[in-house]
C-alpha cells in the first residue's frame, strides 16, 4: 500500500516531486522518484508486506504500483507482489492486461515505457487512481489533490478494470459473470470457503478488524481468530453498545479495543477529514469521519492494516432498498449496478480516510473468490421474504450461523455515521456556528484548499 504519482510534460521532475511529497501520508516509510526526463514517476512507501524498491524497473519500462496482489505466487516464484509484477511487465503492459483476469488483488498502477504512460486499475476499484491533463502535460496520482498541485484541475477517476493508454480508457478486466446456478446448500458451502480464504489472505501481524458488532465485521472477526477488534464511537453510541454486547456473546472480550470519543475529537477531525476525502459533501464527510478517527487512533496503537466489511451489502443485498428491487424482480440488476459503482460511492472515500494516517484498508468481501461465489447465487439466496418481513443477506447469515451466536448473526444494520453518533455531533457543531452541516463543511473545505 502506498501513494503513486507521475507526470509527462513540462517540468515533469518538479511536478512529480511535488505530487509525491503531497502523498507522504500514504507512504510514510520512504519515497523515491524516477527521472525519465520527459516523464517521471513517484512512489511513497507504506511498509506492510515487502520492500521491493519502487519505482521499479522492468525490461525497458518503469512502473509504480499501489495495492496488494494476494495470489502473486501464481505468476512467479518470488517473495513479493511487486517483484511478480515486474516479471509480468517485462513483456510490457499488454502482458499485464493478459494476466489481469487471473489476478486476485486490489491494485492501481502506472507504467512508462519510454514513450508513453499507461495506467491500470483493479476490476472493483478498491485502489484509487486519478488522472488529468493540462496545457503543460499529463499526470496521474492516488489522490486528486496531488494533481491539483501539479496544475491539473479537470481530474477524472480511472474506471475500475480499465487501462488508460494513448489518452483512451478501455475496460480490460471485468467482474465474474452472473450465473445463478448454486442451490442453498452449495451456496453456503462455497461462500464459507471463499470468505475464509479471503480473510486468511488479508491477515497481518499489524492488522485489526473494524468492529461495529454487525454481521459483516463480526464474521470477519470470527474468521480471523486472535485479531484485535477495534470500535469507535461517542459515549453511549449504538456501535459501542452493540460491539460490547457482541464480543460478550462471542466470548472474545479480551480482543476488543474501544476508542470512545467526544465532541472535541469530532471537531478536531473535521478539517482533516474534508482534506482527506477532498469534499464538503455532508454524507461523504459524515461517513468518513468515524473511519478517519478510527484509523488515527489505530495507527497510534501500532496498527497498519484494518479489515473492513465493505462490499457485503452490495454483494448479498444488505440495504433496505433491495427489498423493493427483490419484489420487482430486478435485484440482480440493482446489485450489479451498485457493485460496479462501489468505488466512486464508497471505496475511494474509505481509502482516503484511512490512508490519511498511513493505514491500509483491506476488504475481504471484495476478494475475487467471494465476488465470484456471490454472482453464482440467485436473488432468493440474498433477500428472502419472511412473512411480512424480509431477511436481507440471507446466505451470509446462514454462513455466519456456523461461527457466531444467533443474535449476532441476525444483527440489523445501522449506518456508521448514525451508529457512532458522529452525525448528530456534526449537526450540533454546525448549529453552534449558526449553520447547517453543508455550510459548515463548505467553510472547512475553503480553509483547507484555499
């Protein structure tokens, strides 16, 4: 996990150095810039899984890479995913494009072959990558603000699964096909095996689970025995109460770490969160705030990786709106749409909030094996009528019953901004300044980006 940047055009070295410096928070353990004269690439390093030097040379090309490839040993007998990429890229970007459908991981990458820049992003969009052009040249970076620093104002996110070359995006790797062929018993077994493997692949000595007491985080916690379970919230908030209740039922109180915060903590984090997510949108900021604070406190305690339940709702029908979609016979289309847009709606925000403190967010539910399993299940395995009510995430709850007490496996969903108490606190802070949240956050945005 890291920050990457590059620029081709006028003053490429200076612009790339400035962008790389602005991304220091993403990689506080080191940085380097490759000088290709007309094009330069920069990298900031967050030491989690390896020390293979970047920018990395491969044949006649140089590349920078952000992310994790969990099955890299399928491609080369090496000790790191970056080294495996270097082997693949010795045949050029098209060699990586050919390998991409077989990669299980989260990544974004920029490559300079001596004449042009090419970019690539994983098929879900777990790792961010932005690009743009000005009158002085073309640039890319892990965050928009780095491109703004380089004088590029019209910034776009590279689409998930897309390669950008010669100024054109084209999709080169897609999600697994939707083929609902599994019956309930096979669906439960397949999901059990794939999710357990996904969690194992993401376990790390400096990792913890973001824990709210809901089914998604509780199941990850159960599949990662011994890993700390970290909870953030205001005193008396739903999430702290639910998390404490869940760990008692699970018998894992010794693993539970609670970061109880107050209004002053939220106030102190507002400007940093706005800067991190590069937005004054009240919904985006209210969701990012608790994750920003959690990452800060987790990093202070020595955690460099957080495992999140992000993606479970879009795969297994967790939101209330999916009940209507189920009744209208369009649940598969609704889930497919939301999964294809999860990067812009959720993942880019969450990455920015945690990486502001040099903490890598890993999402086991968005492992390719889990996605493939989910897309082999029909609607009734995800949303099920129960009299007048609905059971959302039905198949996931059946898997959870193997690992969790029934009350935890059936726990209802509560959005993080409400569960942590941050939403009401943000509203109080805005009122104390005679403003609505939108106005208050806009004033913070103008301050941090003036």
